[in-house]
């Protein structure tokens, strides 16, 4: 037995050295920095095999600090280290599933949120099948596979106790706070300049929208964490309070209007759940959006809001930017209208399956109304609709958009049920935190399409996955309470 263990140790070390030498050789031959990460991939694989739950905590820790890198002459990109870790988790999951087809519990499959997300995924496959840009759409589908496994499926096996929720909070907070402090300091050095906010964020997040969305989604979680710290040590409460007070100016100095609105909406969801009114929120929201749409379409009323090309530009000061928003002279707002109109007109030609994931950019300009054109309408960055409902409608058709609309309403409805089913105050407040985090993500996503970005999408789908877990725990909590009352 000792000889066998010695042989395994020798083989493990030899394999590690071989991977290290291979990575150095490949880097020297190709000049691609991607190969330097091979030894770390090997170490993570060993950790995932020996203790995959610890590996998952490492994965969550890596998300806020992951960065985008390009290789092969800027033809391909990935975010490291989190996306390669997702590949590893997808492979391990498939191996485990092949070994045990009953790996995923039945209650998970039967949950309403799971059903909707599975339907979304199945329709995504249909949209990819009929895509006008099959290569881009297949890449989107593959990325969705490892994304959903990592953030929607695996949490079922990780989050099983209060300790797991606390660890998940800490391993996300620490790196997120570190990146926010770095960005805040960078921005401070340039006088919190409105026009140079992207410079302070560069290299850590895609842009100020991505960064502001993550901050606004995590901020409600901090508020609930502070509430849960009542009765704990003053050091813990003081630290959480300082972090909350830091997040307020950090969100403000992102100069992202959607993020600020998202925080307000998250607080509204908190009150709505506490007042048992949350089921009215999304029907009212959808009703107002429908009325607004009918109003602007009737007799082409939307043409009255076309911008003055010479007056529509990016302003130098934040206050001017806000004033211009209400006057219809803000470039980013007018550019959204330009693409929203194009998206609505596009959908008429392919209403069922859409143009395919990642296809909007290649087809939208002929459908746009030139009167809404702005200085940035050339769209060199190849961005899309700036509204997730239209993003779904254009690229995956009406079924995808309706499923997303159903998912949002269902998340809030389930959160309210779970909240009032729990007797444990810890889990009640965690439920509120997740609903608020999802709410902030929804509002940000209404003005962008961020669910496919690794940092925003992670928080968005984790909030749903953990609500599914909490639903199960809440039912067990009820049974335990009933059992104790019978004693």
C-alpha cells in the first residue's frame, strides 16, 4: 500500500513538472500568454478532484478579479481565470452525470424557476438552429452551457447550510471590494472626472456599465448582511457599515444612471415583499411599458422625439449629462432609441426564431431610422440593442422574450412565497437579499444586455439558483416546525 501511495505521489509530481515545462515551451514557441496558465489549470484540476466544493469557493473568489484577455492575434478572447474554470466544471459535471444520471434531484427539475430556465435553454437551441450567423450563435450556445452549469446547476450541491451562504458572501465580497477600492483610487487621482471614468476601470471590468451593475447588485446584499449582524461584534458591524458607506459614493462615481435607478428599484422590491405586494410589480411594469409602446407607435408619435444631431453629444460634466437626459439631448439615450426602433422593426421579419444569438449587429442598420442617428451610431464596438427584452426578441424571437418576462415575474413571486414560508430569520433575510440583487440586475439589464458577461451574469443566475435552494430549505423548515409542534 505504501509503495502504491509513493508511486501516486511520484506520478502526481512528475505530471505537474511536465505540465510546467510544456507551458513554458508553448509560451516560448507561440508567445501566447494563455499557455502560462496551464500549471494553474493543473493545480485547480487536482483541487476539483480532491475537494470540488473548495474549488467552487475559489471559483467564486476569482469572478470579480477576472480579466479579459485576447490571443491568436486578437481573434479569440476569454476572461481568466473564471471562464477556464467554468470549462473544468462543465467537464466534471458531464462526467459525474454520465456516472450517475440521477445526480440532479427531482425537486430541482420540478421547480417553476428551473422549468422556465430549461425552456429558455431549449428555445435557445432552436434559435441557434435557424440562426443567420451560425458560427457566432454556436459559440454563444457553448458559452451558455458552461455558464449555466457553473451558476445555476452546481450551486444546488454547494449551498446546503447557513455556513455555505456566509462563505459565499465573503468570497464574493472580498475580491469585489478590492477591485472597487482600486478603481475608486484610480478615479480619485483624476479628480473623479466624468469623461475619464472608463480609464479608471480599464483592465478590471469591461466598462463603467459592467462595473456599476455589479456594485448596484451587490449593494442590497450588504444592507441585508448589516441587518443580520445585529447582536454580533461591533467590529463586524462597523466594518460592514464602512463598506456600505463606501459603496454609496462608489456607485455614484460610476456615473451610471441605470445603476442608481437599480438600487432604488431593489429597495422597492424589499418593501413590496414585506407588504405582500410584489406580485403586482411586474404586471404593472409590463402594463406601463405596453401603454408607452402603443402611445409612441400610434401615428408614429416616436418621431417627435428624434434628436437634433448637432445638439446630441456626450457631455463633459455629470450634471450636464443628467439635464441633457431629460431634454432628449443625451447621446447615449438617443442611441438607445436608435437601436430600439431598429430592433422592433427587425423582429417583424423573423418573429419566431429571431436572427440568432450574436447576430443583431450584422443586420440592424437597414432597419434603423436615420433621424435618430447619433455620433456613435457607427457602433465600432459592435454592441447590441441596449435592452434585454429587445435583445431576446431580435435574436431569439417572441418565445424567448416572453419566457424572460415570465422569469422575472416568477422570481419575485417565488421570493415572496419563500420569505413567508421560512420561520428562520436568517433565511428570510437572505431571501430578501437575493430578490433585491436580482431586481437590481433586472433594471440594469433593461437598459443593456449584460447577462452574458461573466461578472453580472454570475450574480444574476446565482440569485435565481439560490432561491431554488432556499425554496427547498423553506419546505424542510416548515416540516421541521410541524414535527416539533407535535412533540
